[in-house]
């Protein structure tokens, strides 16, 4: 990173905690290494296996594990700030780690029993977790066709999942399906074990290196006993959305950094321009400043949202009455919905207007500047923001609580319909 880039990075605001700089300093050399190959990977659709191997070796996945148990003891604002820095280097990586950190978050706050001890040990060893939740095809909303069933003396998983983001890079997969009594259930399967196949068939125009494709389970062995999803962390939706916000923040910062560098180095100008060179053209500088402002605002919103999720975590592990904890979770969900609605537009705007500061040459595929908008647009299409404004408005006007499960599938036909 150049001196100018370091100066620019200071514009994102103060660190989320007094210990953040020391914590981030452990990983910034790795982030810089990841950043160096990001554009080439994008051009060649080269999946980032080496980057994930390096993150595994650095035990990046143990950020939320308490220090007394061998982790880094990061707060949630610390975690999301680090994910934003990683996204600034390559936005594919934090999205591919979203399921990992969701599993880690649930594990860290779970009762201290044998199950928790097993997975804490794996997290501190550097193991990474993917996820297999969503299904395509004829599955109905709220119903999983994937089955978690008895298999010999243990349990097995059979079914097909899509959007199994990060599983191709993972050691374990957190699977959700239907249990033997029809209940929604989760189970852990070894990613390289028998009875499953992970297919890189994700063909979206953005976030192309997240391995968000299919996983097929054929009586795949479950490690330990399945766990009803109802017993898992109730602020999960807010947590998972906050990962998206951090990733979008990193995209905006990368856009700001790259347009700054491009304007600084650009010599060609126009006969009707307001300056002899782009770096002295006040209209061009205004665009650069606007992109920086959008990135700053995205980071500020993400930090505030992270604080809401932290309060939900504190309520889970603290001696808080059930009604009070529920109210905290509701507030977190509403805060994250508001954040998503606004922040998404800021980042998409940053990925668009950066081209106003440059010439047509900036659209050349080798520069991959288009990846910022494409990646932001792809992330913004998760849990569509059009519903979030309605949910917030319904809560504000009518006191209607937000839904705590995001599920997708075909809607059952209305009575008398087809």
C-alpha cells in the first residue's frame, strides 16, 4: 500500500475498539497479499484456494473464539470491521466465510457442553465451515426436501442444496434439512467425506469466486447428533445481514481507492475539461470525493449495525430475561433492515459514478473496475431490500415484529388455485 493509500484509509474513521489496530495488524499483511491477486483471479475466474489456505493457517476463523479458549476474542464490531478490510482486498472472501462465521457465532454463545467443546477445538485449529441451507426447484417456502435421517448407528444427510457458499473451501459443512419428525434440523458433515459432491456451478455475474454452487448429499455421515435449528442463536438473521453490510463496505472502499489511483495517474483529458489534468480538474475531484463519502457512510452504518448485533449477543450470554432478550433481537433486526436499505444504495452508487471521473479506457476488462458494481449488485440481491423498508414501516406504524427467518421457495398454491 502506498503512502497515499494509507492516508486515504485513515478517512474511514476511528477503529471500533481500542484493541482493534493490534488485532487487525496481525492480518493486514495477509490482506495485502490477497489484494495483489484479486483482479487477475477475477479475470480468469480463478477460485481463491491459496487465499483460503492462508486464512486457515492464520486461524482467521477463530476471531470470535474467546482468548481463554485459544481464539482472538474479537467483539462483533471488530469482526465486521475486519471483514470489511478483507472485502476491500477481495469481496469474494468474506462472503464465502459468511457461513463459517455464522456457525462460529452460534458455537461461541452456546452452552458449555461436549458439542461446543468439540467445535471450539476445531475453530481454534483453523478449520473453516461452509453452509448448505437453501434449495432450488419445487421446494416450498419453509420446507426442506433435504433429509437428516437415521443411518446405521448414527445419522446421515440426503438431498441437494444450492447457494452452498464457501463449502468448496471448507473443512466442514453446516447443513439444514428436515429431521425424522418433520422438524427443521441442522447437522455437521465433513466437506471432504464420503457421500457428498460439491459442484462449482455458480454462474452469477458478480461474486463469481465464492463457490456459491451446489452440494449433493447421498447419505453423508453426520458428526455427532443433529441440532434443532430453533435452539440456535436467535439473532442469526441480523448477524448474517451484517456480514453482507461489511462486505459491501469493503467494496465501496476498494472502489474509492482504485478511482483515486486512476485519477492520480491519468494524463489524458478533454478539450472541454475544467483542468489540464484530471488530478487538477475540480469536477473530477468532486466525483472522487463523492465516492469516498459514500464509502465512509457505508462504514459508519456498518459499525452502528454491528453494535446492535453485539447487544443481541450480550443478551444471549448474559442473565437477561427472555422478554428483554427478545426485544433486543427485534431492535437488532429492525436496525439491520434500515441499514441494508440505505447502505446498499450508497455502494451501488459508488460503483457506478466512479466511471464519471475517468475516460472510456476505464471500462477495459483488464482493469476489472466493473467488478465493484457487479459484486455489490449480487450481494444486494440477497434478502431483497425492497421488503426491508416495508418491514421497518410496519414495525414503526403497527408494531409488527420482523420475521426472524429468511426462507425462500415456491409459495403454496392458494385455495382453489393451481
